[in-house]
C-alpha cells in the first residue's frame, strides 16, 4: 500500500452471495485499476451466510490483500451488518455498496470526485429500478411520502445505502448504537454536506433478494418509530377530537331525554360507538406498544453483534 495516497474503503454487506461475489469482485477490480490515485480496501461483512460466501472471501484474500472481511457470528440483518462494517473501516472515506451489483460500481469515480470537492455524503438516487415488482415500487414510493410527512428532517427519497461517506460521517453514525436500526434515517439525521447523483438501478446479477415483505414491513415501522413520535401525537389529537364529538353527543342525548323523555331503542347506535371506540383504542394501544417495545430493546443495551472472526492484521475501531 502506498503511503501518501488516500485510502478508500468499499463496504459490502453480504448474506448468501456466493453467486454474486466473483462478478462483483471482477467489476471492483476493474474500477480500482482505473483509479490509481487511491488505495483501496474491500471490506466484506459476512452476515452469517449459509453458503460458501466466507470461503470465497478467504480465497480472494489469499490472492489480493485489499480484500478484508469481518465474519459475524450469525445473520443479524443488513442494518446491523452495516454498523459492524462501520466499526472496522480504516479508510478516509467509505463507499457502501450491495453485493448484488444493483448499484453500479461505475458511479464510484463520480462520487470520489464530489468527495474531493468537499462533500461529506454523496448518495446515489434511483431514477428507475429494474427487476422489482410494481407492488414493491408502489409501497416504497408511498412509504417515503408518509415518513416525510411526519418529520421535519429532510428524508432522502428513492435512495438506498449506496453512498460515499466521509470519515467524519462514519464516526458520527458509529456513535448511534440503537439496536432497531434504520440507517437511511441516520444519514439524514447527522447532517453534513450532502450531494445527490442520479442513476438507474439495475436488477440483481445473481441470486434472489434477501428481503421478504415481512422484513420490509418491519423495517418501515422501525423507520417511523426510530425517527419520529408523531404517531403518538396523532393518537392524542384524534382522541381529543373523538371525545369532543362524544361530549357534544352527550349533551344532545341529555337534552333529548329531558325534552322527550327516556328513549329506549338505540341498540344500533350504541354498537357502532362501542365498536368504533374499541377499535380506535386498540390501534392507539398498538402504537404506544411499538414505542414501548423500542424502549425495551434499547434499554437492554446489548452489543449490536458478535464477531466470529476477521482477517488477520485487522484492527477494530471499537475502544
Ligand atoms: N444483506 C445482508 N444481510 C441480510 C440481508 C441482506 O447483509 O440479512 C445484504 C445482501 O447480501 C446485499 C444487501 O444486503 O449485499 C442488499 O440485500 P438485497 O439485495 O437482498 O436487498 P434489496 O436490494 O432487495 O433491497
Ligand atoms: Mg439488492
């Protein structure tokens, strides 16, 4: 490694990516050859893969010392795999990229260019996404809008984790050790000088997406509850409106009873009110529960992950 060059870490979380890794590596080597002004470090985080991912990484390391890996003790999910990677980054900046080549590495030179110009967070925004279902596109579109409407921090729409972060952003994110992570929100939260570049998102080169809809739904809820407490506020406001209506209705009923005498029928209206209010209460209880659950997880203060092994000569930044 040459001393006077800046070190760029490329961070790649990988879970069962044996088919994609060789293709990814080839593309990255081509890219690194085209950027002789930098030193590179390819930091793979093996997120408890059940296939040959780790063996392939070890094999690659034998022939190329730029390849580094951190092997987690089990599958923790991408969000945690990323923070694990952040703890082991040595570079002056880092570029996070998926193993499946949905994010073209060819954008990296442009990202580095902006970094040299002084931007701290250069993120790629999708103009289009291939190989994804209409339903996924639609839900993702709707979700970002809902999230944005709930917070006054600028949420970056249609961006994933494909981005370049300056060292100081990496250090900032590393300080946020919450266990129910929503890293996309953290990027916005830390601030710093941001730059957006546009690209077309490709379909996966190999393998299948590791996300299922249940995990995506969970991530979406984590996104909202980690970012904003406005659902709680909404619950309170709706509760107040409903009880105001209830109060008015009460006055009407009292007046009616006084004027016209006792009115026995009313089964239908009673049922409607009971069911409606019961449902509303359960929903709000669920919302409160979500936040309580988060507080429960965070209060345990567990380490986010455990490391099984990493490549020799590797030092962690954890102090
Ligand atoms: N990934 C991971 N742990 C997981 C799931 C995914 O490290 O539990 C990695 C995966 O190997 C890939 C990246 O996260 O490099 C994105 O995953 P995927 O392509 O399945 O997600 P999508 O592109 O569909 O959002
Ligand atoms: Mg993908």
